[in-house]
C-alpha cells in the first residue's frame, strides 16, 4: 500500500516501478543516483556536514568516524520513541525533533527512510475518544441525569487501533515534513510482501523511485492485516528474516535497499553487559558478532513487539548484509533533539555494531586499567615511585637516537601542514631530552613526601584520633597537542602522585608519542605497574573522551586556547584544570628602571611568542610617553619585528598611530603586542582585571611600595615584580615539570606540579566510639586537640 504526500507546488509524478535486480547479479552499489543539485536550507540550528557521500556498498563501516560518509540511511523509530508515556497518543515534541533531524540530513544530500511505529497508539487514542463520547451520549439519554457514572473502556484490539491510526499518523508526518519543504510517501508492508517475488520487485522499485525524487519513504508494517510470523524462518542467511516487528522490518528494508546505515531508536541507551539499571550495568560502545554471550537481555519495550534481543538479532542480520547499525536512545530529553545527527557525525552515542575488532583495548578498558594500575602505584613506597621516574629519565637519554628517529618521522609528515611555531613545539632534540631528564629527576626528588603525607592530626576524644592525609586524585586524562615532550613530564608527575593516567596526544606527534609511551611503560614495569599509564590510540574523539565521567576524575588540556575552550565546553560532569587564554600584561610604572624595562619586555614577548605565558599587552604609565625610555621600548620592538597594536588611549596621544586594536582581550601567540596608556597603578590593575585572563601579570618599578600594592591587589594566578612573564612555568618554579597552568580558583592555581595532582582523605581511628556517647547526657566530651604532625625522614 502506497500513500504519496506532497507539499503545495510539487507536481505529481509518474509511479513507474523500476525492475528488481538481485543483489548477486550486480555490484553492491546504489541503483539510482540522487539529484545532481539539491537546495541546502539553513532553517535549522543543527550544523550541516560537508562530506563526500558516495561509497561502494558491500561492507559495513568499521569505525564510527566513517558514519559521516553514510549516503543512504534508515531510521527506525520504536513504539516507545513515538508514543507518550501513557501509551495512548504520540509524543509530538519528540517526533517534531526527529523530523527536523531527518530533514537536515535529507537536505545534505543523503537518502533518508523512516520505519515508524505509532499507528496503534494513535488509533488507540482516537478509538478511546470515540468510545467515551458514544458512551456518554447513551448514558445521558438513558439516565436523564447530568452526572455520568464511571465508564469502563473495553480492551481495544491492536489491528483495529492500527486501522484507525494509520491515516492520522501519516497526516501528522506530512504536516511536519512540509515545514521543511520535504515530501514524504507512506508504504505499508507485511511479511508476505517480502516472500512474494513480484511484490519484492515492486517494493524495491517504488522505494528507489521515491529516493531518486528526494522523497522520504515512511514504511510501517500493515498492522491492520498483518499475519503472525512464520515459525523458524529467522536468520537463515542474508535473504531471509521474518518481518514480525518493526525491528526486523527495518533490518530487512536496510539490506534490500543496500543502505549504509541503520539507526534503531528505542527507550534505552543501547546494549548493556547486564540488565540496564543494575549496579554493574555498563553500556557497550561497540558490539561485535559473537558477543551475544556477554549480553543479558531484559524485558521487551513497554510498548511494541520487539525487545532488545529482537533488536540485536535484527541488527546482526543487517550487519551481515552489509549495513552498519547503531542502537540508541530516542526518548531522552537531553539528547533526543540531536541523537540522529550525532550518530551520523560519528559521535559516541548508543551501541555501534562492527565486524572489525580493534587490535588493542577500548578506551573504557584502558581507563579501568589505568585506575587499577594507579591504585597499585599509590601503594608503592615513595622510594619505589622515585626509582621508576629515575629509570624513565635514564631511558630518555639512553634511547635518544630511537626517540629522535621517531620524531624525525613526525616532522617529515608535518612539513607543509603545520605552522612554524607548531613545528617548533613538535621538534625534539638532544638538549630537550637532556633537560627533560633533569626535570624528571627533580620530580623524583620532590616525590618522596607526597602520597600519604599527614597534613593534620586532631584528638577528637580519648582514643579517637583523626588524620587528614594526601592521596591521588584517581584517573587523569591529559590531552596535548604537538608537544611530545609533554608526555614524559606528565607521566612522571602522575607516577610521583600515584595517579592513573590516560594520554591523548595529537596525531601529528604519533610516532614520538608511541616510543615515549613504550619507554614509560618499560620504566613502570620494574615494579609491576605497567598499566597505570595508557596512551589512547583509538579513533576516539576528544568530545567522546570528555563524556567518560565514570572513568575519568580530572581532565587537563595542554594546547591552544581553542582546545582548552572546546574541552571545557565538552566536559560532562568532569572537572577541567587549565586556562582558556593567556593574556599576560606588563605594567611599566613611572618609576621603572631604564636598564630593566627593555630586557624584561624583550624576554616576555620575544623569547617564545606562542607560549601561554608570553606578553600580550604592555601598559605604559602616561608620564613615560615621549621620554627616552618609551623610545627605547618602541625601537627594541621594531628591531625584534614585533607588530604593535595601539589601545584606544594610546592611539589618542599619537598623530600617526599603529593599527588600533579591535579588542583589548586578545592572545596573539605571535610577534604582536598591544600597547595601552594608563594614568596610575590602580588604573593598570583595573585594566588587568577587566581585560586579562588571570594568568600572569607583571609590574616593572623601583618603588617597593607601588610594587607590593600591585602584588597584593592583582587577582591573577601569577603576579611578578621586575621579572619576565616567562617565569610562569613549573620547571622554572622548581616543580620539576607541570601538567599545565591553571587559572581556576579552586584546587590548584598557577603552574600545577605534583601538589596539584593530590587531594586528601580523612582517617579516623577509634575504639568502639558512637555519637550518642557525646550527646548532652552522654559520658564523653569532644576534645578537638591539635596533635603534632609526624615528619618523614628520607635522608
């Protein structure tokens, strides 16, 4: 049964049927090409994706990241997705969101098909209304009373409900798709339509013709007349599956039409390794054929015929036929508005079915390994953790040739693709490796009194003593770009603090990161904690990693300000330690030393312009304008080829000024600087608070009183007097290394070394103490005496 719907102005089309072509007779590619040009609309807030959509059909996609290339897509809407919670009527808001997402993908040039439930629920709503109406009329006529008695609604037969609901359901879809200038066509099928060769040909031809004309087919089982499923006819090869529910219908349709992707939406997030809702249930990210034994199936959906076991069977059947499958939640209010587009973009949503098992563990497994290994690491003696770090430092120098060879491969592959400053970050050298080794030995020396250090002791009462001790945070995720030297630094800090560690490096440093991680694991192996530090090599997107809130305790981004902002935005329930910008200021006071100023400005701006602690805004006291000191600063900047941008006040003093800044809140990251004029130290402080990023700010003056005022009143992570902004660094602070610089106001601030990777726990030692003993009429009183803290001897 075919019902065609079109919006006004669209001319009717001829319903010629294309000849059926057996899949074995031709290559597995789409039989009909889409229209050459489609008008792309911008009515939705869902982003468009510009990707090549044509591909040869035959094998399903191996990785989620490839799903963006899907051309022909079937979306199956389960009964629980389409219907309301009372199972009587449709979830209109949810349906509207789904229609919008399907329309977005259709207008990207994809070929979308819907397999939808909902006719029974829609019909049930209509029939209940009719029955109630007719009963109330009869009762009113017979009783002659205004008050009606309670009316019992008879059990409604599903086929009758389907017959009553089909037209209304399709009218609703028609109205929704018309809002996006998209046509839809209704197709009702039964199992017999797939067993009859002529009907299969007709169905196939009709669907191809609709797709060719940019029309969305909406397919459903004809529940008004559907016969029971034939026994023992399931899964007997890729050409046979009983259409006994919409899951099997969607799978059958996907294989018949050689689709690239089947999205099955239900009321659960995907497949779990135990019944959803149980304490140990974990969502299975990727499901492989043969993994059925690892899955416990629960009850079927609250409405509809297909339970999760039916969905898995249908999904595996479609996968065997060459179609990729994702099972996901289409009912969750926070994700249903973008679940379909997220899946097509390759985001980690639901359970992805794949025939290709990765060579190594999944990122979830790596996270568990890091947590287990980190806990073992924390139980080692301080001397043992220090020994691991010393061994890693030795390996950096002993294996330098192998490391530099791997780094050379990265540099060769990055040539022409990365800008100069990024290539400089990517490059390793003998001197860099020697400096790294020195820094690691500093970390080893400072790690002796880290984990398990007693910070406070209190005698609560007689024989009841409380201690606060340092402990690791747990599992850290460090994401870094273009800087392979970051890996051993962060690894050493994680080892010293007893934390498990997940590392996600940029692909431009893949060869360097691989060898450095292998050396790190070699060092960890001397005390049997190799798994504590894991390098994520899978195709996991950073956004997906930021959602692993049950695995990761802290995220530390190391890279561009854009990377940090993206991670802060993507992190779901996981704290992020870092800074989004490094807008560092230097205020040159009216009492500044001529000899010091140019040295400090040159070092802060020109030593490493791409660093987050490089100078970006130079504040000059008004009295210094048109003085030899000011001229020296300008001449030095010109010699160093630094481009000068004038702040509004500075520009007003000049007849011919440099280009005026578009914003006073810019991190240039290059040989560029903004110069602005202020009237006092207080105005400089106000400017820093308004336009700075609370990173590093400096005053240059010989007046100690003015300097102390600046140091006490500037609210930044690092505030210096007569020193370069470039000192804001863990190594230069004597921390050995840093995991980053934090501008947050809790936990850790400034360069974050070993101390910033620790938290605390409380230990209470008693002897049968209960709170009731300390009540008003109890026998004990609180003492709350401070006790001396024991000092460790590591000589």
